[in-house]
């Protein structure tokens, strides 16, 4: 039921294999700018980012969860963190970073890049594993890792996700 507007909402797919070669700095900056323009509770904007293009770090991050393999195949990963010191509404940090990550991925799609979201929070073992890779202080909480790069192949976008039977008006 896509209208053609905001096309990235309907064409973004999870990409797990990437072409060799770096992602240009101006594109990384645009992706991060989009991420930081997400809504957040009380406008706390408690996000921080680690941009990773070092192959050794990418390899280490690819081991933090059984699902992180794409990070080891990507030329770039962005680790999205919540900073406790910036939180005025800490109970909503995961919602804020979810919106931030979605903006990041939609921006990547708009720039011809592929990405995949690797869930980290709230699984403590995964959060600790990412913290250990970078020796993070307690105030920095890993939320997710997004692998980014030029797709080897672009999977077909999902079709027919619109389900009118799941829409309820004025009650359930």
C-alpha cells in the first residue's frame, strides 16, 4: 500500500553481504546527522556513536552475538550507545535509540547503502561483550550495531506488509 512518498520506508531491507571498499565520510556524516534528528523523550538525545572501519574491531564485533556475522563482512559498522549521563528520561532510552537507529538505516538506504540491525540491548551478555571490545565506561550502554556498506546484492523489498485486519479504531 506504499504511496511512493518516502520510498525508503518501503525499499529498506536487511543487507548482510557487502562489496569491498569504504563508505565515504560524507555519507557516514549524513547517516549520523539523520540518526541524531530522531525524536527522543524530553529531547534528551542521549545517544553516542562509535564509527568502526578497522577490520580488527569489525572482526571482534562480529563475535558479540551469533547474529553479528554481517559486521565482519561489512566495511563499516556503527555502534549505537545510550549515555546515562545525558538521560533526563532514562526509562525511554531504548525507544529513543530505536527511533535513532531507524533514521540511520533509512538514511543509509537513501544513499544507496545497505545495512542490517544487530540487536544488543537489553541482553546483558551482548551489552557486556560490546563494552569489552571498546573498554566502555558504565555510563555507556550498547544498544545495537548497524553493519553498513554497498550491498553485494539487494534483496527484494518486502511486499504486502500492510495488514488492515491489525488496525483497530477506538478500541480493540
